[in-house]
């Protein structure tokens, strides 16, 4: 079992973001749903009963659930906005990420009233379906300014494919027929598989990225389609992921430093080749490896070194929280991902749905 020192400090760090955002984080006021999600997930992973402690704030969450039908639309959609401060009459501000964040928060809050009475599943599923590109099956995070079409200025990539599938999973989809009722499943699978990289992993333009790899594998896991990957590709992906763990074993210090290597990154994970280790990539890489391990693949990675990197390099022992590296101040995102990575190592965290296992059933 992983023991996280400074447990109380981490709780206080997370709780501070739920009252008044630190000055350095106030630019994220428009992303309040993300702030709530990362704070609640971190607290729940540390053993806090967020349903009991924050149950009186459910009305605030309910107000961010938006139903939209603009002139000319033949369908009504529902979902969540990131902040009421950006809510504009006659404009759709619902997005896939904020909808997933909110649904996961309601799972943590164990609010059956929302799931049974308040949520219009069909409207949300319509929103998800409309975010899918009819050309290649990928997803945008939101719709066009005025049309029921994917936003033409929003990127379409594996992140939003995972988010769309996770939303449909939370709304009850479990098999091909149920997913295919709302989205073009064949085109989505073809898109995900088209993002496979020659060296293993997933990413744009044949450059594997640990975050995209985790999104792709998590989406395939929820769809029950990991068998679409060849054994050779799984082996290459495991090797590529394990090679993302930075090591100084067998290395010597040089008079001239390497701009792409930090001796103190030992045990951490990088997101791509020739990058520094980063707290969040410990989670993304270990989640991917955990998914592949469930396919009876042997993992040569060193979990003990990853744990030491988090606890001794990026954990802030003064004010709590985790930072991106040992140079930056702690922030909410890396704090949540650092705690999640440690709980993933412990075996008490569901990396695919990104929540403690006792909340994900």
C-alpha cells in the first residue's frame, strides 16, 4: 500500500481551490467544472467523503446543466458548461469535457436524484453524437457556434474520442449495438486505429504521445475493442511506454549538460522522446500499461522508482500539492494526477474512468 506523506497538506491544498482560487489560478475561473472535478477526485482518492462534505453544493452543480435548442435546430441537446460566467443567451456553451467532468462529479457525489430525475440521457447522447465528424469518425469538444455540427475551429483528436465514449459509458452504453445507436462506431474505431504509431503508442502524424495513448487505450477498453490491436503492436506499445520512464542508471555526469535530460528525473515518465519527466505522465503511462497488463502482457517498468519520483521530486512538502517538476509551484491538475498515479500503483484507482474504484462501479 502506497503511503502518501503530507496527506493533510494535500487535502488542504485541494480544498483551497474549492473556496477561493489562488491568484495564480484565477485565469481558470471559466473552467470551474474542471476545478471542481480535479479537486473532488483528488479528495476522494485521499479518502474524503465528498458526498457528505459537499452535498449542500449540489444546487450549484445543477445550475451548470444546460439544455439548448437554438433557432433552426431540429434537435435539443443537453450537457454542462464550464462556468456560468461564460453563459450567453442564444449561444451554445456546452462542451464534451465539461459534461464528462460533471458526470464524474455526480458519481462522486452519489446523487441518485440527478441520474434518475434531472438528467435527460437522450439529449446528452444527441449532443455527443453531433460532435462526431461525419468524415473520419473523430470528435470535436463542442459544436459550431450556431449549427448542430462539430466546431470547425476545434481540434479533433483522441482526447475527445475518449471523452465521448466515457460519457456514453456513464449513460449506460455497454455493447456495440448500444454505442452504435448514437455514434458511427465503425468510423470511430477506424479513426482510433489510424492513430497507431510505428514505434508503438498513439498520436498525431506518427508521433506517439503518452496522453493520447492513454486516451486511445481507455476508449478501446470501454468499447471492448482491445482485441483490434495486434499482439506485435501491443508489445511495441509496452516497450515504448516503458522507455518513457527516465533512468540515470549506468549514466555518468558530463561537463556539458544535455538540454533534453535532467539527472533528477530518475524514475519519472516523459510524454514523448527527448522530453523531461512530468508528474502527469506517470499517470498516463501507468494507466496505459495497466490496461495492457490486463491483456496478459508482462511489464518491465519500475513502479518503485515512479513512486519515489513523485514523493521526493514533485511533491510539495510545505504547502501540499504536486507540481509538474521539481522547479514549478504545485497546481491543481498535477496534484490530482500525482495522487491518482500513486493510487493507481496502490491498486485503488480506476484509471480508465479516472476515479477511485469504490466510486466507479
